[in-house]
């Protein structure tokens, strides 16, 4: 169980140069959840993915180290999100127009492995959040967000008219929820700034959203 949970909680990173295969894989009973993605080049080729062009050609063309595409996240979501594994060949044609022809690029993907069966619970600010599992089962926290998200929360409508639509989240919410609930049959915590600190401007209503499995 401990090994399975550490794999589920772990943040995975994979990368591949142009012309190589990228391969994402998750353990049994979990699926890929893409967190972030980058395709382009922001470090010189002697640091990552050496140029595939002949040396004479490489000296004629100045390498672009401020090159990226805005479509890499959506492409990774299309190819891999919610699958157990995925693999494909990395090249600029996958991502639309080439932002820097003549410069060798690379793909970096950050992802997690989400349990196939998981529960989501929300508590509005200052309310108590209770989690519990059946007998002989314990809680495994997958993610926790305390603050305000761009889309808001249907359970906790924000009545802050005139407040800008901003996103603000506690950096310690996941660690706190793991400490309080991980491996226990039941637990409870208040969705309060006393517990989580205040990641937002004063007066902005927040909520706690926890995804877990038993």
C-alpha cells in the first residue's frame, strides 16, 4: 500500500528530444493526469538535446534559446490525459507552426498518476471538512487546494461583487492534508486561514477542495 501511494503522489517528469519517443506510464488502477508541458528550447544544446545537424551547419545557424510553442499542453492532454500509458514520436509538426526552424527542440512533460476511483470533497471557508473510509480501509490524499480557483466552486458561490477574478492557492495545503489525514480511517479539518494561512487578498472568500481515495 505504501509503495502504491508513493507512486500515486509522486510528480513524474519525462523528456524527449526531437526524433525521440516520449513515453508516459502509470501504475495499475491509475491514469495519467498532465500537470504541465513545454516544447521548444530555452537552454543551449550542449546542456540538453545536442544539435542533430552537422557541426558546419550548426555554426551557420544561430541557435534560438528563447523558443517555445503555446500548444504543447493541449497536445499532451489530447494524447495522454486519462490513459494508463501513451507514447509518440516528438517533432515540431505535432505542435503546429515551427517557432524556430533550424533549432533542435525538446519536450518536457510533468504529470501525476491519478487513482481510477477517487472522491472529491469541498468545504467552504470556515466550514469543517470530514473524510472517512469504510472499515479496514484508510484515506489516501491525492490533491488538496485551499484558496480561490479561476472557475470558482459551485458549492461555495463567491459573493464578492467587484472583486477581480483572481486565482490564489495555499502552497502548503497538500502537505497539511497528508499530515492530518493520510493513512487514517477518518479525519476532519476546518477550511480556515488559521489552518492554511491566507494565500489571497483580505476579504476574498476561499474554499478547500480535496481529492482522495480509500
